[in-house]
C-alpha cells in the first residue's frame, strides 16, 4: 500500500475508485519505471486484492455503498506452468552431491549442517511436505510405523502448516534419514527436526551441479522437492486423489501444475475404445 496503492489512489475519494481507475492503475504500474522489470501477473493480483480489502473495510464502516468491479477487462487465459522439479536422474545427482558434501565437511565446523541438509533433501522428497511445514516439525510429530496396507515401514507425520493441521504418510525412503537425525541429535520430543536454515547451502550445491535452473527457466528451491515428490508419485501411477490428500492440496491444483506427469494415470484402453461394427 505504501509503495504503490497510496501514491496512486491517495488523493481520490472512495467513490472515485472505479473499474476504470483500477485499470489505469494497472497501466501505470506497467509503465511506472522503465528501468525495472514490470510486475508479474501474480504481483498485480496481490496488489488488487489488497485494494479490494481496503474497499471492503470501507463498506463495513458505511463509507462506501458497493464494491466496484475490480476484475481485469479482456483477461486472457493464464498460462499453465509446470512447477520446477527434479527428474529422477536429477534427484539422484542432487543427493549424490550432498552425500559427497558430507565427506568434504568431515572435521570441519559445518559437518553437522552438511549432514542435516542431506537428510532434509531425502526427507522432503519422500514426504512431499512444504518447506514451512518442515520448519515447524517437532520430533513428537513423527512416528515410525509398519503400514498395514503395504507391509512397509514408513513415517506417520502430524503436519502443521498453511492449511492448518493435517497428516502425511511418507515413503520408506524417509525412515532412514529420520533415524539418523534422532541418533545424531539426541533430541527432546519438543525439539525441531530442522532448526537451522539450509537455504544458502542448498543453493550453493545446486549451483555447483548446475541444477539451479530447469529447462523452462524456472529457479529451483527447497519447494521443488515437494514438486518432485508429487511428480514421482504421478509417474508411478499413484491415485491422484490420494496424492492430493496426503499433500494437503486439491486435485485441481495437481492437475493444473503437474499435468505433464499425468500420462501414467490416463487409461489408453478407455480412450481408444471402439464400438463393434454392426
């Protein structure tokens, strides 16, 4: 509001904020400073949402009679983007590099941090948790169980994140990293699994093995490990509804952002069915 909305709308009365003036604001933001990159679609969306909240407050106080139409005129369909992820081969390169990073760190002050990063990568890629969910995890939120359905040993995780409290069942690959962390850290039940921020170390390794940018120009981050988990499950033919439930998201979001990986969930026999000739 301070940087963009107030400088443009500050001298206007509430009734002067019309669909036309909001469109003028969009044009103003695109031409505001030629030395800087224009704001993205999502940035503009957030700014208009903020303006809408101000106008809603005005309606509640009786300062404005009705909310003007703030939608974009002539809006084109948003581009379907595939989120940055690691292919199985790239994921193998990543955890191989972090394992080698542990060996390089032996006897140095950052040895423990290198071990934690390696286990963080394996943990996230086998659970599909968001980075903020991982940052909130305490040891008491994680249990090692024998799953009746698969007969495998997995982790059951009580997740606290942007969607409130939910639950996650991991892949078997998350069990060993968790056991290593317990043995290495000797934690209290209320201790965080990952109390330190490993973003810089993670980005350094991505740069070393040339995996920071994917083929579409997207920058990879720790969030890409969640995208990789979902992509791996889709490529293995897992049920999309169960994936959405385990990742605390919607089927619609998965279909929108991970459609490139849905080929194994398409039933060719149903698509290519032919009626018998009479």
